C-alpha cells in the first residue's frame, strides 16, 4: 500500500510484479491529493477508463485528519496529467 502522508509535493509509485500500476501525488503539506491508476484492476466492466484517477478529500478536525477517496472509477486524466505519467514511466524504465 502507498501511504496517505509523505514528503510534501512528492509522488509515490505502487508496483505489482515489477510494473507500476498506480502513482500517488501529495500536496504541499504532504497529504494525498490524487491517485492515477494505470490499470482496470482486472475489472474492465467497472473500470472502463484506463488510465483513470481518484481524487482524495482531506477532512481535518480536532480529532485529526481523515482521508476519503472518490469512488468514481471512470474519471480520465487531463492532458497535463497524462504527460506527467508518461514522464514518470520513462523514468521508471517503462
């Protein structure tokens, strides 16, 4: 699993069998911002858009911070996001 908290303004990669299947971006406070999923998770009926993204909501309260990921599996990446993924994949030798 990729953590929901990391170095500010960073990106993490999740690997399955030596291949990147997800990138996670963090905001300037180090909280998760968005996941870019590069597969349909073996469920093409439910995940029609590949790659797709899930945005995260950060809920701060006096009890701490909670994270809630969007459930819509069919939100496409923008052209700018696709360019980022392309660059990261080249860096990861994919």
